């Protein structure tokens, strides 16, 4: 018989058999901050940590690339996709501005993006650097997105990502590890007590997926309903069904957790593994999430991670000729899911060709020559000065990137959303629930559906009013500074 030490060498090295689940729980948020939860600022309470032994990582002083001594070190871990790397880089720059030693672990394609920001770059191993390439082929939709899609994109890369994370921490311990919500390699840290690992911060770069009696299981795109008792009964039934339908992804994740010595799911929904981090930092505002009476106590809202715009994009000549008296509709498929303009862009320009509107198309970096001939009221550019564009826009038609939606709401622009791949099913559902737009419930809408939705938004001022309301909340959110304030407060206790 193989001994326990040989079967699980990392577990044995940490002191023997499996610890109780309480040993692996995140530090309660009340031990980081006092006061109410759900995004309100808290005052650190030193007494809660007075008896806790200091972390080994916190005793060591680190040196910046210039050689000067710095008091804190952070390691940021991101799956290789621009919508993941970008928001974490905003946090990285704020940490660095305060004198932290900052490193980032992500895909090789993003080395220049990271190093231009002055952040030390570390590449994922090739086996974990796969997310971008998965997006280049046919994108999974529906339940396939959650089953095979999650396995390919996030579970299969998790083991090599975890090994690389452990390697970096052995070479240079960090006081905090920040990771995007899809970086499952961080689960390797939860096989040890909280006092023997860095503080961990989950960065919610997409819709929150934690289980709740008040919300349907993640991935179904089903919004809460009323009355509350009906909503909860429905969600309970959907939860049982979802666990059965999504059994493959749950089994794959449990195998990975066992391999790295982390606690198993024990029947929990696969997204609940995210709640193990010490701080759940959601990059939105409460109004763009479902209300959860049973939300994790360590969940906080910081708003989108953005910085003052340095947009130097030159506007094409036609941009200045747009008639301000005619409503402007902007349509885009972003910079990632823009390989087939027949999905959203072309149905939109077709739908609006005879409408009393102007249409501004951006191709997200693709050559505008890839577009067919456009009707007289439509104009195209690879990129446009985005803040100036949104200031003029009355309706945004999009396939629903999380960051782009917040950018639109910041400018009070209502949204027609058509997305059903990646996390866009859930993103689209939140647009509908928040009342900031219309969810077309497909990634390939018909021209008729787009036309009806745009007409409806232009005729009903409530959509723009709701977008302005959430935009005001975004403007008032604490952002990267608030997040780093809370991290520093937690480490000081």
C-alpha cells in the first residue's frame, strides 16, 4: 500500500492528513474590516488579528527591479485574454504607484502589454497559455460553453498554471496573490492554512457566479423573478438540474483539486470554488449584479478597473460630419469575437439602413475593407476616439464584453446586447435585469430583432435613465485605489 506521504507529498509536507474544512476557509471579512458588507467601506480592526502568527512572506523585504527596498510584494495571475489582463494591470499599476514590488503571471502574448506598464512579467507554461487560441476557433455556446468550454479554457490549464504559481512563490514569496475569476491554478494555495499562504484576492472581471438561493445557477442566463418564494423554489430546482447536466465539469474540477491537495467541491456548484479567496473583489457596482441575501461576507464591489483615458485615436473625416440632430447608433463586436461580422455588425447596419439614425461601426482592429458596402447612413472605422464617440451615442449594439458595457454605462448609453458565447449569456442577462438595455438572447440576431430593439430604446427614456443611474454609481465607485486600500488594511491587521 502506498503511504499517505507518498500519495500526497505536498499535503504530507504541510503536516500530515487532510485538515478540517475550517482550516481552509477564507479569512472572514469582519477580520479584515468592520461594518456592513456589500461594498461599503470598512475600518480595519487590529484586535481581530493580534493573536494571528505573522506570515512568513510578510517578514521578508523585497527589492524592486531598481534595487531599492520595498515593503510589500504582489503577484497577479491572469488567464491569457485581454479582458482579463487589462483590468488586473490597472490594479498592478496602483500597487506599483504605492511602492509595491509587483509581478504578473499571464500568457506570452501579453508580455509587451505588461512590461510597458512597468510590471515584471512571468509567462504561463505553454500548456496553460491556451485561452486565446481556444477563442480563435468555433466558440462553444449554451451548455457546451459551461461543460467542454470550461474544461478546455480553465480546468485543463489549471494544473500547469498552479505549478508555475508555486514555483514563483518559492523563488520569491508574496504578501498577496490576486487572480482573475477564471485562474483556477490559485486553488493550489488552499491546501494549506490561511496563516501559511499569502492573502488571496479574487478579481471579478465578469459576472459573479456564486451560488445563491436568490439567483439561478451561473451559465443559464436566467434573471431573478418575483415573488421571492417562487424565485427561490425555481432556483433550487434549477440547481439540482444544473449539477446533473454539468456533471462533467464538476468531475474535472474535483480531479484537479485532488491532484493539488486542495479541498474538494463536496457537492458544491463549480463556481463556488471562487469563494475560497480571502477577498472577493467584484469589478462592477451592486446595481449591475443580482441582489443576494446570502452573498459571501467577503464580497466587495469596486466598480470597473479603469484609468484616465489617454486615447489618442485619430477620428476619420466622416466623424466630424455626423449630424448631431440625428440619433447615433454605435455597433461593435469588440476586439476578440470579431471574426464574423455577420453575427452582430451586419444585421445591425441592415436593420437600420432605412431608419432615421446614423450608424457608427468599429471593427475592433480589423481592416474596414473586410466589411461589405455599407448603406448611406452607416460609417466605419477600425477604431474611434471612444469617449468622444460614446458622448454622441444614443444606443450601443454589441455582443457584450464586460468592460465595454461599463464604459457605455459610464456615459449613460443604453444597450442592445446580442451575446451567447463565453460569459456573455450572464452578462446579457444583467443588462436586462438592470434595465439598461434589451437582451436579444442570441449571438446571431436577425435584422428585424435589432430594428425593434433600437426603436424601443429610442422611444423609451427609462433605458437611458437607468444607464445614467448606473453610470453615476460607476463614477462614484472606489476602483483600484479602494481595492489596494483594503488589501493594505488587511495586511496591516
